[in-house]
C-alpha cells in the first residue's frame, strides 16, 4: 500500500473509501445504523410515499405545507408528475442530512481513542487518509440513497408502469441534489470527529454547532437583517427550505451553496488533520 500511496494517492484514497464502505456494512455498529435507517424508510415508503398519489394534491395537505413553508416555497412541489417522487424529495431533503450526523460521526473518533492514527499514517499520508474516509462515508450514503430511490421506483411501477421513465428522471434529479446537500454535513462530521473522543461526542458537537449558529444568526438577523441574511448561507442546510421548491436541473444553481460550504469544511478538516498530534 505504501507504493500505491506514494505513486497514486487517488487510488490509495479510493482503496480506503472501499475499506470504509465494507467496514460499515459488516460491522455491528454499521448493521445497527443500517437497520435503523431501513426501519425509518420502510415506514415512510409504506405509508406517506405509497399513499402520495391519493393525498398529495388534497386541499388539506396543500394548506399544511403552505402554512409550514409559505405558498411561494411549495408551489413547484405540486407540479411534480409523480406524487411519490415529490414526497420522497421532501423526506430525503431533510432526513439524509440528519442521518449524516449519525452515520458519519465516527470517521476518526475511534482512531483517536484507540491510538491507531500513527499506525494508519505509517501506511498512507494524512491527506489520503482524510479524503479517503470522507469519500468512503459518501459512498455509504450514496448506496443507501440509491436503494431508497429504487424502492420508490418499484412503488411507482406497481401503481402505474407508464410513469416509470418520468419517475426515473426525477430520481436522477433527487440523487444528484441530495448527494450535494449532504456534502457539507459529511465534511462537518469529519472535522468534528477529529476533535471528539467518540462518535456520540461528535454528534453532540454537531447538534450544538447547528442549533447554536442558527440561534445566534436569528438574533443577528433580527437586529442586522443584511448581515444575518449573509451569515445564514454559512450554516449547512440553510438552503433546504428553498430547495423544496425546485424541480429539474435548471434549478441546480442553489447547490453552489452546499458545494462552497463543503469546500470550506473540507479545507478546515484537512488543515486540522495535518496539525493534530498522534
């Protein structure tokens, strides 16, 4: 592996990413997390998403969503041709970032506790280890998202096979957007897990950071609206309420926000990784 790392760090990072994927899928902690994920999405798929075609366009639901997000924020949601995909979009937009806080919390925390950082860095560079781990956890989430979209497509096909191609186009849109959305959350957990001593501690740090920055920014927005509106875009997930009202690849412009957030967090994480004592 030293040869691979020296000559081709990209290949080394991909090898580490593949290893992380296998470790999560076949470890006890990974199996528990996957079981919890599967249970949540089974309930969502079987009830709200499966029944979406019956109540998405009902006045009661429209009134509820309008009250929660505002009329201008959800009008595009009701233009989706496949109701199951519209419900899937809203659920994934909020649940996958939340899931990232838990599934990505142990990217480095256990290595710190066990003292295995030195062992790992003898076989690969810190940059390769950092980006390999992040890529591995992104692959895990991509796999879970892919399975969830496949299950939704099966529900659509069961209801009306003529909608399969339209649903497939929507699922492609959802997959690309959700993967971009979870990038800053995965990068945030990589940074926090370098500082934390356990996965639980990293999750607590993430919760405190996201809630605390939202409260502080809310106070700033109250007294200094212009500054608060600008600072709001620095918080991961700040654009989610706007993304609800997007459909189609012409609306990918908003995804610049999570991409910039991810780049900043990855840079911070990489810098912290380079300076951390082993």
